[in-house]
């Protein structure tokens, strides 16, 4: 594996999940694998779990870690070919990626969708810019359209908590005060298509994800009907794909409540965090024994550590 761009870079999902769970039991078992190796983490957007879990994963492998926040520390970058750089951007990704490649052995990049131009976001110009011009492996720490570290985390978490070989998993849209990207939802859908599960997506009309992502996954526009007998409820907001980046419906009735959770098969609640309490999901649900959002966040370290281990072993 040269880069970890999406979950399509996982060759055997069951094998990866099994290995991640083994790493979780003994996280320092490969403490010398990354000795004298350095990972650079470039953040174009805020982060809590991704930054700390990836940093912890690298430290567990004996790596050195360098972090840079482009929101206030780096030059603004240009990505287009042949651009006359007489406006705001000071440095081209061609030079930036090559320079960073001399300082680091692995590079992690986090760059959200701007939600202004769908084609621009779905071209993944930031992540692809670094992949195309860096001479070292690049890890996607959430891009405009994908969050494969989170999706791998979710697969690990579901495997740990499932009580049946083929659980029912529901991805439910929820209201949010501002437009959010589709990256987490996209990668979760792609991951569930590779797991043995009865999977359904529920959301209001108009919030369909890209058809090339959802493919044949069933969509139920009736949230309560979708939640019936669910074993896992993954709640997440995303903005519209067709009316790109827009909040075309902020119906509060789509919030996850205790009453709705009672429709399920004593389901576990999942969310990637951060979550807006009493907007996306009620306190009583988040604070219940069925909520596994904290355990899910803990697994972020082992998902990242597995990806780093795979790359280090190959190099």
C-alpha cells in the first residue's frame, strides 16, 4: 500500500479489522517499527480526534511526529497547473509536497470540502496535489469526499460490538445548524458495502448522497421505519449533494431521541464526533449505556496505527 486514500486501499477488510483489534490489545508490540522515521501531519482544517489519535498511533510505533496547521502557520497553496500566481496564493503544492517529502517519511493531510463547487471538491485537488507531487506515502486524514480512517474505525467498532453475524445497521441523517461535508457518510457507506450487514440509509428527500457512492444501498425516507429492529444506529449530518452544500431541510424531527431508539433492537448509537447535543441527538441517548461514541473514538488510534504499520512494513 503506497497511499491510504480511501477504503478501496484495504485489500482484506476482515483481516485488517482482526489485526487492528490485536493491536488494540498490545499497542506497543511494534514499538521499534517506526524508529528513526518521521510522520508529518498537515491540517488545513480543525481536528481533535484525528490529530491526537494519529499522533498517538505514530508514537506507539516509535515514530517522530511533526504537525503543521495551515489555517495559521503555512503559506496559502496553489494547486492548478499553469496558474499565473499573481493573486493570493504564495506557494505551489508542487514545491510544498516535494519539500515536505525531504523532511518526512509519511505524510498525513486533512482538508475538508469547501462546499461551494461540487466538481472542485470531488476532484480532491488538495489531497491529490500532495499524492501526485510527494515522493512519500500520503494518508487521507479526511478529505473533501472521504474519511477512510473514520470508516476503518467504524468497521472495527461494529465488529467488536455486534451480537449477530449480520447486524442491521442504519445510517441516519440528522439536523445541523450549518452545512457539513459528505466525507464521513460517503466512507461509511463504502465501508458497509464491504461488511456483512443489513444496511439502510435514512434521510429526508433531497439529501441523497452521490449515486456512485450509494449504488444499490436501500434508502428509506421514513426514519422511524428504518430504525425498526436496528442493531446499530450511526447518526450523522451531511449537506445536500444535488443542491450542493445547501441545508435544504433542518427539520428538528429527524433528531435521534430516546423514543426512536426504543424502536431498535437495543441498538448501539454511533457518531464520529464532535456532536451537537440536543440538535443531532438528545442527551439522554448520548449519555446512555447504548452510546458507544467514546469507545468508537478510542478506536481511531488503532485504525491509524494499523494504516501506519502497513505503510512502514512495506517501506
